[in-house]
């Protein structure tokens, strides 16, 4: 949690701050808590919620709430809040950076230079201008990324399970079904929450429908793209490259085969980890907590 947010909280509440807490210790630490604030970890599951007898508020500094058992919280009448817009710019910029890195072979070029290699004639890149970018999930992050890609000359295809026609019109995107997006896009960027309906959304079946020149980007949640299938596809050059900021297991195991490939760009779940994004997320969540308890008194 950003120090600015902690300043706000400490003026009003007794704060127990444990940013590196291990999952097995969460239950005992929050047993007397009136509120719990988290980022992507730890998990606030049914066991944690059941044992926090005074709990009235759970806050997530960020967008995705897959580390919070919302049903268990609602069953107890506990309010759950997040900060859905605070990190949108940062995640969209990170997705764009990954796309550009894959297009221009930046990661492998960097690593080869550090090894004393000069691969100038072997690393032929591609431009974004004129390419078709498919965005799966057209919420705040997907929309922001679309504006960036449009500025670079991309055509935008957008898919979502809700009505996004107005937002798509705003940025000049064409709304299509998922299969059309997968089949027609040169770049595919995923921006959906991890739900039962989105787990393994992208498997070998879906990848086989993509262009062999496609770049697949996931900055949402691990598990949406099946990693075993993605490895197979990348190993056999079914698509050009993949860019991942999130993984099924975090951190990924050292023997994760994706780590052995040259046609992947990997970052350690840092898309939302910008100074500005964390200031916004922390302060917004702290203010929501203050407002919540102000209304209670």
C-alpha cells in the first residue's frame, strides 16, 4: 500500500501493516480486524472471513478481485470495494510496452547484447501501423489500450460479454465475436477477470485459429491462457510471440517451460506497479474506507 494511503489510514484507524505476510498467518492477524485492505495478495478466502468476527469491509487496491471470496463476504453482509480505474493507465501502458517489445525483438536483443552477441541481421521486427489489434475485454484497461494502439495506426477489434458499442464507437473500434477477433487479429491483448467462464479461455484450440504472425498478450490474470497449450503453440511457432505479465502460479516455477523460449516476453506481474497507479489506488481505497466508517457513526 502506498505511503500516502497509509498516512490517510493512520490518522483515522489503528493500522496493522504487513505487506509481506504469508498466507497461513493471515487468519490470526485479521482476527480482530474491522477492515482488511489488500492488493493481489494475500487471499481473503472463506476461512479468513469466517475467523474475522468484527470484519465489516474488505478493500482491494486494484481491479481484479479473484483473491477475495466475494460470496463469503456477502453472506456475512461485509462490504467489498475495489479501485477499478486507478491502475488502468499503467496496465494499458505496460501491455503496449510488451507489444512493442515483441514487435521489435527488444527482450532478446537486450539479452544477446549482454552476452556479447551482435544479432543485427537476425532480429527483423514488425511495425504496429496498419496491424489489427484485438482486445478481449473492453473495460477501462482495454479501452485505454485501444486509444494508444489507434494513435499508432492500428485497426481495433473489440470483444466483451457486455454491451461496449458506445465505448467502441468512441475509439473507432469494431465490435466482433470472439472467434472473429481470434481469427483476424495481428495482436491480441486480454483484459478480463479470472472467473469460471474465463478460465482457460485461450487453449490450443483457440490458438490454432490465430494468425501464425499473431502476438498474444496477457496482463490480466494467469489461468485465462492455458500455459501448457501456449508453450506447445510457441514451441511449434503456431503464433509469432506471447507476452505475459501474469501466470497460473506466481512466481512461476523455475522449471516452467515458458521460461526457456525466445519468442516470449515475460514480466513479474508488474503492469499495475507504477508510482502513479499505486498512489491513485491506495488513496482511493483509503478514502472509501474512511467514508464507509464515517457513515456508520
